[in-house]
C-alpha cells in the first residue's frame, strides 16, 4: 500500500482531533571516520522498519552543506506503533548510531492533525492575487 492510500485509510479510522500521524525526526552529526558504518546500519534498519506494523514511511537523508550530518525521518500511524518501535532491536541499532555522534542528536516528535498539499499553495496564491488585483488603482 502506498503512503497516500495508507494515510487515507488511517484518516478514516481516526476519531476527530486524534493525531493522524507521528513524525519522528533525528538530526545526527557523525564523525567522518564513522560515517560509512553509521549509514550502513541506518540503511539496514530503514529496510526492516518500513515493513513494521504502523510504519507509514522511513527515510534517511544527508545534509547538503554538512556531509557528515544524517537526517532520519519516520512517520508512524499511532503512538503505540512508535512506542513499539522504540522498544525494538532495530531501534537499539539507531541508538548505537546516536552514541557515535559528535554532538547530542537533535530529536523531535510531531503529532500531525491534518495534512494538505498543493491546495494550500493554490489558496494562498489565489487569495494574494485577488487582494492585489482588487487594490490596484484605488
């Protein structure tokens, strides 16, 4: 099931006001000499995580300006699924990568209530052009 279909399924199953997803993000600065090993571990964990119950997405990124900074982002369908992941052997491997960091990793968990797409951009641009067109020549 792709992410959009999974999101729609989850939206339909939620109570009003309940978070749609939990977005987990970790920014890790790794010493260059440990970067290759850290990436190997994180890639292996990502593959195992993606098939877990409740995992909507799991991705790894590298910063453009700081090549030794890795971003790990995951989206989970519920608090329970995320908590189960945090207790897993796979997450212990992520924690081992955190232990190699040059500085304390930056970690955040965002509870998402709604998600929109291009319609948000279109709405803002339409409102702006209507406002500026209406005020021209007045």
